[in-house]
C-alpha cells in the first residue's frame, strides 16, 4: 500500500509541475505576442524624439518672435519716418538745384580777372599818386623856382617853363588816371560778377553733393525698412501659428512617451525566461526511492 500511495503522490506532483510549466509557457507566449506588437512603436522612438525636438524648437521660435514683434513694429515706424524725412529733404534740394547764372565763369576765368584787377588797381593807384604829386608840385612852382633847390630849373627844354611842364604832367596823369579808373571800374564789375558766379557754382556743387548723400541715405533707410518689415511679417506669421505648433508639440510629446513605454515593455518581455526544470520535493524523492522495483 505504501508503494501505491507513493506512486499516487508522484503522479500528482508530476501533474502539478506540468500545469505550472504550461502556465509559464502561456505567459511567455503572451509576453512574446505583446513584445512583437510593441516592437514597431518602440523602434520609432528616435524618430519621434527628433520630431518632438523640431516642434519644440518651433515653439521656442514662436515665443522669441512674439517677444521681438513689438520692437520690430516700433523699428518699422522709425525707419518709415526716416525715409519720409529724407524724401522731403531730397525734394527740397532738387527744387533749389539751379545752375549758376553765368555758365562761362570758371576758376580759370576768375583767376585771370583777379590778376587783371590787381594789375589795373596797381597802375591806377600809381597814376593817382603821380597825379597828386604833379598837382601839388604845380602849386609850388607858381613863382618859376624849383621847389627843391629854390632856384630856377636848368633841366627844362628851352622855352619851357616849370608851370607849362607841370601843367602838361598834370594833364597827362589826369588822363591816364581817368582811363585806368574806367578800366578799374569795368574789371571790378566783372570780378564781382565772376566771384558771385563762382559762389553760385560752388553752392550748386555742394547742393548736388548733399542731394547725392541724401539719396544714399534714403536708399539705405528704405533697405533697412524693407528688412525690418520682412522680419516683422515673418514674426507675425509665426505667431499666428502658435496654436497649431503648440498642439503639434504636445502630440509629439505624447507619442514620445508612448514609444518610451513601449521600449520599456519590450525590454521587460524579452527578459522573461521560463525555467526548464522545477526543483523536486522531498516527497517526490522518497516516492522515487520507493519504486516497485526496489521494494521487490
């Protein structure tokens, strides 16, 4: 009877071990099926992280753009004002840009007139000085005596008196002075006109330089305005996409977390290793030792 009971216990133990092994096999099969199902999602983890990083960067760009939008709008107004001011200056300079009245006046002509004026004025001053001297001397020789030696002059031609000599000298210098005075007046008039024309020419050149400089300033201001407007419009366009970008970032974040959980689950499932043998109980050992062959 004891051998029969031992066999019965051994059979029950074998059945129990078989049931446990079957359960472990079932669990392993389920884990393998789950790992296979999650393997595709887990494999997408790098791409999902990359996509989430891109949308996060877009979100940061939106925040930066919104921060710059006010400053860019102010800068656009300032550049627009500068451009309008330069345009008004340019129109004013263009309206005042007149050619000199005397187109023949050149620096060379002016230099020639300056030289001629100096020559005529020098000769005129000399003639005037000689005229004054002859006039004063004529008044001093009214007695027929030399005003220097206080005696009758011995250097005159026969028949010529001091009075006649100085009358002739006075007349000659008076005529020369009057001619030079006419020349002086004409040259002075021409010189003043040439100087005025030269001032106008220089002013016109300065005006044209200022106009060119303002035109360059206007072009630079318009270029800055276009760039500021471009950045402002780009910032406004990006800011308008905030809701869509934020939604996409949140969706990609959820997808990343899902792929991370799938990766962890796949790793856990693959770490499952069912045991091939079970430890035998003491009763089983005793049962085996008490086999019918031994007892016989």
